[in-house]
C-alpha cells in the first residue's frame, strides 16, 4: 500500500527518541537482547541505574555500548560484528550456551528491527524475495524465546509504504510474537485485527499514520 511518507516532517521522533521510548518499557535489572540496526541505539540510552544486562547471541552478557578509542578491541564484538565495551560483572560463553539462554526463556526482552509487522503481531525482518540476504541470525529464536518482544522500525519504507499492515506480505520471522512496536511516529500494540495506539509522537495525527480507521484503535 503506497502512502505519503511524512518522515521528512518535524512531527516525528528521532532514532534516539525512539530508543528512549523502548527504555521506558524496560524493568530495572532486566536481561536484554538488541538486534542490529536501530535497536543498537538503545544500549547508549539506558541509564546505568536501571541495571540492565545486555545479552549478545555470540556469547556476551553485560554489553555496555560503544568502546572508547582507548579501550576498543577487535576481539570484543557483538553478534553484528560491532566492537563493544562491557561492564563490571560481564560474562562470556559459547554460542550453544547463549542460544540455550534464549530458547530456555531466560532473556526478558528483545528489541528487533523490522520490514513489516502486522496486526496479529507477526514480524517480517529477515528477507525480501529476490534480494540478497545475509541470513536470519538469531531472530527466529529470539522472537519465541524472549518474554517481551519489541520491534523498532521507521513507520514508512523508503518507497513510502506503511510497514504496519493487516497481514505481512514478506516471509515471516515469527507469527504472533510481537508485543510492542515503536516507530518514528508512535508506539503501538497489535491486538489481532488492529493496532492500538499507545502514544503518538508530538504533533503527529492519526491521519499521518497512513493507515485505515479499521486498522487503528485508541488505548482505553
């Protein structure tokens, strides 16, 4: 469905402001896994006093965001091959243990990027047919293993298509797995047949969402 892309408007959250919306959903002391892309910004926006333990599926618990130029090490990376720093008390383990933690339900929250999310809470974030893909990574495990699944994505694609749909048209990462959605225009909850609007970015109206009235519902 082609729509007018309003992301050039001032009435939208920046990527850092989107990350702040996610941080508000995190309970103190939670374990957290961040997907590649926009979700990695969350690590830099978490106040230390929240005591969040960031997990990376290549075998790290206790990621602490970007390293300083003095502390950077090519051997200390996350699952996206980005260099990281770690906080006091961090632990390291092999990927078998890491995925055991995910599949065993020991990760409280995962935050993933996405290409499409639908009203059933299904997520498509790993491939577009006919285009080169790098692989699914741990996304399929995370959407089924984490207790809370949050998706961060821009509300519109570069073509101007809305990414929140009645049903996804791209291959699914998981069906009925998403609990919360954060876009640059608002925060949404999939309800099955529609999206509940939890919050809109300042100045954003429902009309700017590019979605039909039947696909939207307001929080009571």
